[in-house]
């Protein structure tokens, strides 16, 4: 039985956001897939674009609503992390505020129109323009976390991080955290980075989304698909920042195992004469992302360490 495809735009906070809706002939869950919450994470956007095209020719149970580029102002301006209109990180604004600035309003509209009422949410990311990254999936503790962990595992990346609420939590106000609070199984899936459209990362996202479809019982895996090896499960996500502005020089790479106390990099003066800060690992773990640009501001984000 054929899958019906409808391409249209949804007006969210005054923006005409492209949407691909795929409806199977058979009943099943409603899966929402969003990319481009950050406007320069191209591998994730391309993964969703290519996956949606392939899905048109497959049998589907249920309905997929896919948004390849949500944050149009950031995409158009090639603005990493933030919405240029208000300087806010859209992925810290969920579930949003209809009376706020553009990022708040876009988050609110996306949460209301796309995420609410979904049976599962996959928010597809990559490292942003100046972010090198080891592929991983992230989910939040909450009422739907068992299902979220299944989806994170089914995505097939090397690492799965669970975020518990509390002061140690690295990321709040994200799509998947807000969905988790609303009881919707949700993950953030990360592969690719540095503003590149790396083929391996795009394919990782296509495979991951197919893995999620199979886990939800919405489609059989493609014939060529082999099961992914089980990921390493991590319980902590430690984000390291610098005290002062300067020149950041990491000495480790994403995905490299590091020991507690190991040197991760330095921040030095722009003239190269003085080391301002030595960054060491607060725990044994694996850098999930590393800021690839030497230019860092005071309190700038340097690195995210996944730890058990
Ligand atoms: Zn992102």
C-alpha cells in the first residue's frame, strides 16, 4: 500500500517553515522529526531531507511529520547557535512563550503545532559551525524515559547519554527536554559538525531515523540494514567553559577516551605569550563535542564531556 506524501509550509511565528508529511495506509504512531533547530547543522538537515525522500517509496504504518529546517532566520543568516533577531539559542527556549521574542515564539509555535500530540520526537542535530563532534544521542529522565532510551539506542550511534534533572544538567529548554516533561518519548540525535555536509554523518542520520521507525513498529528496516552494535550508555554530560576570553587550543579529539585529570587543552592570550587557563578532565570520559574555533569569549563553551 502506498505512502501518501504532502509537502507544504506551516506558519510558525510568522515564518513559512517547510514540512513533509508522510501518511501510511495502515494506522500507527505519529512520529515528529525536526532538524535545523540550530541553523548551521547541515548534516542533520540533509539527513532528514534524504530520509524523507526515501520514505516516500516505503510502506509506512502511521504518520511522519518531518521538518528539515526549523530555524529559518539562523539558516538564512548562517548564524550558529543563536537566532540573529534576538540573540537567543532556540534550543534553550522550549516549550516557548507566545509573548516573548522571536526564538520564544518560534519555540512555542513549534512545540504546540509539531511536538504536542506526537507519539515520539526525534530532534536531529550536528555539531554547529564551530563544533567538532562524536556522534551520540541524548534523552532526558522523566515519565517516558524507557521508551526514549529505546529510541536513542535504535538510532545506532556510539553513545547514549541520559540527562537527569538537577544542577548538573547541561542542557535545559531543549526540544527533547520539553517533550520529555510533557511525557513524549524524545531524543536529540547528533552526528556531523563544523558546518560540513559529511556523507558519513548524513548516512548515520538516515540509518538512525530508519532504526527509530523500526523500533516504533512503523516500518520494517530497509533490506540492506544490519543491526547497529549496542552503544555505550553514559549518565553525565559535563560542559567545560573558560574563565576569560582567549585562544582555545584543544589537545584531544571528539570520541577519544580521556582519564580524570588529563589535559584537554589550553586557553592562551591572543599574542601567544601567556597561558591563561589549563583545562583538565573533571572525570574520566569521552569528549562528545569540542569547540573547533580558537576564538572563545569569557565563559565560552569549550567542550562537552560524556562520563559514566
Ligand atoms: Zn544543535
